[in-house]
């Protein structure tokens, strides 16, 4: 919904939130349902109602629990029945510098302030440990914003007795904890408040009148920033950028002006702005964001522009370059299909409002932020939070290479007559075996972002996945696939729970980047093998339809399972007699942990 | 701006905030007359009124306003 995209009109959202909520809830979209416990050190009511809007717009339907006023610590340490039964999927601890128990005095000695710091930090650490032990779910914790006055003036930041100094040190301790602890995310209100304007943000009227730790008008910015972390944790980040060229990546029109006259590089201020923007875009590659071009241009001109000696981005940086005169919505739909991602995982970046409108109208869910003036490009994209980083795995670093290899594979496919010949020519090797600790993070990440090849769409937090890993009630498999073009990384996860001689499948997912490679059959072969070793006679699997997983509706049938039931909503249950199964994969060499 | 115009614009703000097109406020309207007007919505209402008229209420005023008439008096004195 346009009204909730950055840069949004905060006053409008605050005023119209009731009708915005009605509109969102009646748009017929399917959303992830999540329970969010908000443990506040100040009033949270309006924060929660606005956060709900942003989350609904991001594809998540939240149910909130809110602490009684300022009861965050008590709730975390000694949760009441309501919170205990609430079963949060995420806990958000909304504390601010108003909640710091004791600041240093100007008369304190350094050791006394050190002690104070440790004491304050211990209070938080104790709370985080209690929450993660009890609820085993991700925690979002605010850092602290700067104080609204400086008793010592400029010295307040550098002197150990200054509040500013004390807050900075406390923040550093939070970051240390965060870097050592999984499933723990800092909500950077120190940055957001500075960006908003600390003077307005911390207007004491709102604290003294309403016990809000930020000004009323800043609530949408704050709620949006927090919602971005939540949506990222639950796998709702975007995956790719589709970039226009003329007046988006450089100034001018390469086809009309000629390569030598486009604005990019160090010559003018405008050229420098585009240079800075290209730098910003290129850095996304390392975050695992896929870069593609979508431009109305002759391909020759587009490539010439990208080869401009002063430019940062080169043709090689893009997985796909669509430079033609087709409608852009068609090009983006094709890009999505070639990358095996959903169109809604793409952010379309174009300076032309007409192009943005047509793409948004034709492809539901594709974001096309308002790119108005090159000097605003970075800020607009950055603050939109499309690619908010929460987990970051080795695979992210390599993603661009992997997808590029995919495009090469597709080119080779065209030269084979028989598909199996083609698959054999890929020289595929897989490791398929029980989980190992090194991959738990990637396995969890997959469970949260695989939507299409996913029969149950069951999501796991890292803590839940670790529980599955530690228990002997499960048969677990991960699959990692390599071929002659490169390493695809961990691409498939299968989890089944044992019940006597039956194995009930809880998860069967695969990354779409390895579709049609018989990887699913290789996984099935190994699963059956493990079942035989452990005396399992029957494998039972369910398919739960969602808006996105239509491609696996008949997966179990394809596997040779027999359908035993189907309800009105299309949920189906299947079973396989282990004894009847014969090996299916002939194209992938399969290895176990340790012998790859 | 005339008092009449203020009431007209204020009425729209009330309708937006409480998401109810049937609301008609006059000088004697109080929180008791509008179902959802509780202390939590009060802050939302104040913010929307401030935004609409480009004014700021003082801290004391926010808690002591008795009815819409008083709110309009303050608005009149600020614009």
C-alpha cells in the first residue's frame, strides 16, 4: 500500500490508521500469523497499532501482547499467565534512556561508574537470558538514544561521568552481546532518533504527559524501523534489484547523448552523485542481493553505458540484463522466472513515475520506491529497509555467482537433446545427510524464506531448529549440491518425526534455484535409506496449500506416495510403504557428511 | 478563518481519527459523547488537530480542555 511505503506521511498514518487497517485486512492477501510480545518501559499502545499496519503491509499478521505500563523487566523475569500462554514468536523489548536506573554523578570516581555500568548491563542480560530460555524465540532489543540534554556540554560525550558517554558505553555492551548471541537483534533507535532529529524526538512533553519515550509524530518512523527487523527475521526480505539505467544509474540518456556524454564519475557534482549511488548498489552484491537491469534501450547502448570507464558497476555485476523495448512489467516477470524467484521479491528502481506505476499495477507486490532526484536515491532505498540484514550466511556472499552459474546452465541446456544427458553433463555431486552444526543457520534461514517448493511452509526459529537437531525423535536431512558451474550451497531440508514405525514429515523444502535437477529424488532416496536403517516402515506426508506453493501440490504423488485423504481446503495426506520404494535418482552422485 | 470553518475542519479530523463519518461535533461535545474517545485516543486526536491547524497545544491545555468549545477557543487564539 502506497501510504505505508517509505517515505510515508506520518501524520496521515497516525490520523487514518483505523481505515488503513480495514483496507489492508480486506485486501484478500494471505499473511504469516505471528505473536509478538512487546515488553515496554514506556507507553506502547500507539506504537503497536502503527507497527501492525506496517507488518500487515509486509505480509505478516501480528497478534500483540503488551506489558502493563513499564512492566518490561517483571514480565521478562516473571511472566504472568497471559504472557506464558501467549507463546510469542518474537519478543520486542522497548526500553529507552528513560529506563536507565541510575546515571553517573559528576562526583563519581571512574571505578564507581564502571560498576554502575556493569550493574545496568547485568539487569538487561539477565532479562535476555530469561526470555530466550523460556520462550526460545528471537529477541528485538532497542539500544539507547542520546539524552536530550548535556549537563557537561561537549564534554558529556567523552568524560566518563557524562550521560552521553555512559549511554555510548552501555550501547557498546549491547552490541558485544548481540555479536555473540544468535537470535538477538538490536533495534537501532540511536540512529533513527538522530536521523529524525533528537530535539523533536525527545521532546519531554510526550514523556511527562503520556509516558511516551519519543514524540508522537515519530511513532511511524520508529514502528517502521522495528517492523523491518520483524519481517526480515520471518523471511520477508526482498531478494533482487531490477535497475533502470538512464537517469537512474547515470545522468542522461545513453542512446541519445552517447556514452561520452552520460553523467557518471568525478567530473561534476551530478556525475559524483550517480557514482556514489552505483557504489551503494554494487555493495548489495556482497549482501547476497541479486542485481539485474531493466531498461528501455538497445542492448548495445546499455552495455556501452555500463562499460563507461568512470562507472562503478560493470556488465559483469548483473545476473540478467534486460535492455530492450518490451514493457517493463513483462521484463521483470521474465527476470523473476529466470531467477526462480517470485516477482514480489524484486525491487524495481526507476526514475520514471509512469514506469513505476505500470509495474506496480501489473505485478502485485513488486515494490517501486519513489526515486526523485539522484541526491535522494540512496536515502530512499536505504531507509525502505527492503534488504534489512538479520541473518547473514556464507551463502549470501556467494549468491550472485551462484545465480550467474544458473543462467550459464540454462544456456548449455539448449544444446542437449535429452534432458537426462544434460543433467549428467552437469557432473552433480550432493552431500545429503543429517544436520551438522555448521549449517544450522542456513537451514533455519531456508525454513523461513522458502515459499514455493515447501509442502508445509512450517517456519522455525534458530532455537527451534536447534531443538530438532538435538532430539533423537527426528530424521533430518540437509542437501548441498555442487556442479561443474559452482557450489549451490545448502538447498534442501527435510525433517520427519518418528512415531513408532511411522515417520511423519514436518518439512520438505527445496530452494528454487535447483529445480528440475532431480535433487528432490536424491533427497528421497537418502530419506528412505535412513528409514530402513531405523526400522521405519511408513512415511506420511502432508501438503498444506498456500498462495505460493502450488508447484508441490503433487510432489508426494510424483514421489510415489498414495493419497489417503483430502479436506475441503485442499490439505492432502499421503503415505509411502518404505519396502516398495526403489531408488529414483540416477544423475547426482550422493555423499554423506565427511566423505564428500 | 471563521469559527464556522474551524468547526468544519475539526469535524473532519474527528471523523478521521475515530473512523466514523456520522460524528458531528459542536462546542459542547465532550469525550463522553464519542464512544472511542478515551485517554489513549486523546493523544491521537490532539496530534491530528495540531497537524490540521499547524499549531501546538501547551502541556497544561491538553489535560484541562473540557469540551470542543474550549479546543476551538485555543485554536482561534493560535492561528
